[in-house]
C-alpha cells in the first residue's frame, strides 16, 4: 500500500512472478502502468483527511480478498494499515526509505508493526536506537530489474540526470543548468546534458532550459519527460548524476556515477568507496549540500580522466548486478512476510 514508486511496482511484479497473489492500493501514478496486468490495483488516496473512509474500505478489501499480510509504505498508508491490522488481525510490515521517525514515529504504529524493512544503513542507524524496533528490522536494499545487454555506443560527452521535477529538485536543477553546465561547456565544448523526469515544476524547468539554450546558442540541453524505463538512456550516457535506483542502474550498466540529490553532494563512485554508497542507497548522507564549485570539480575530473572512471564503473558492475538482484531481494522480503505470519 502507498505510493506508485519504482520499489512498489518492482517488488509487486517480482512477487507475482514467484507465484504470489498481489494487490496494490495507491493513487494512480505513472508507475502503475508498469504493474503486471494480473496484479489488481485499488485506487486509494491516502491523504490524512481520508483516514477513516480509507480504513473502512481497506477492512472491506481484506475481508473480500482474504489478504494474508499488508505491506505498507509512507506515513499515512502505514497508519491505515496498522489500524486495519488492529481490527482485522492480519499482520502488517513496512518499508522505510528515509527518516524512520517521519513514517513510523507513532507508538501505536511501532507496536502494531510485525516487521520493518529499511533500504539503507542510514535508516538502520536511526531505527536501531529503539529496542522495540531493532528486533523487528532488517536491511533489505532496493532491487534491480531488467538489466540486459545494451548498446555500447555511449557518448563520453553526455551527462544524464534523472529525478523528480518537484520544488526541491528544481533548485538543484536550476543550479546545474545555470551555473554548472555553462562552466563545464567552456572547458568541454561538445558536452551535452539530458534531464529525465516529471513533476510539479516541469513548466518552470522547461522555460529555464529554453532560456539557457538561447543564451548558450546551442541545442546542448535536452529535457525529456517521464519514461517508464531509462535503461537505454543511461547506457548511452558518459556519466550519470543521481542516487538510489538511478545510481544503481547506472553502475549495473558500467556507467560512471556522481552521487547527488537536492540534499547531499557525494563523490564519483569508485571501487574504493562503493561499499559506503552500497549501504546508503547511493546517497552521500555524511556529506554536505550541493554547491556549484564542487559539482564542476567532480564532473571535470570524471571527464578529464574518463578512462579511469569508466573502468571503475565496469569493475563495480558485476557486484551491483549480483548484490541487488530483484529476485534475491524479493526472496528476502518473503522471508519477512513468513516471520510476520508466524
């Protein structure tokens, strides 16, 4: 329950492929299109003001569909799931992707949850402070699906950034488009930038891209909307900016990555620091916020020493594919379900 993110659709599809009956309850999002057609989707808007009607509807669904377990994501769906568990008796588990207090800070929720999955070491470091939550929690990273042999025709001089285009990410995108990219173009005149994503700030971003291209006098920035699968786009890039699934998929394709989001700017990911990023969902949680001078420095280093960084990404590739294999991840999640059902 909750959200229409990659994690929900990827886990749901994998569980379905393994023979389990899966239902998804969420708002209608673009990722819902990626669900296997045999997976039944129930539209539920999990806003706080709808808690009571959502609870009633969920209890009816539990009785009708005879669910065995609830797997909830995000604060309001988790609360509704725990309330439904209280009245129906079926167990509920959750996956926490960020700060655990935001999603499971309520004592009622903490007591009702039968299991907790965290996707990074950073989340685990917070949860383990609670003796009640520590014994219920396991680190299970986000999985990786659909990596196949792709074209090796990549462009060294192409930077790709895939992210939500919301208010928070817009500020970083503005920094990259207005400050970072023009500075890099002076050093690397053939450099191109492609941005993939969708969200509430898309109109503002489109205008910014248009104005910047006019100022530079080149068609060197491409703005692409939502794509259900960005594998081929990543494979064609020389370098990818991102965290989480974007960074993971890039490394699994042997593409150099600079860990960056709207909160944290890390370093280019290489063999030496891969373990740190591996355990933190490729987010540089111990680093500072993005600034243009450091971004320019790291990207210049990647472009000037490209063979080194490309080789490092290729060395990491088999580890990323094996450690984040979606079937392996789904198997661990099933293990959590079995524990909760005891």
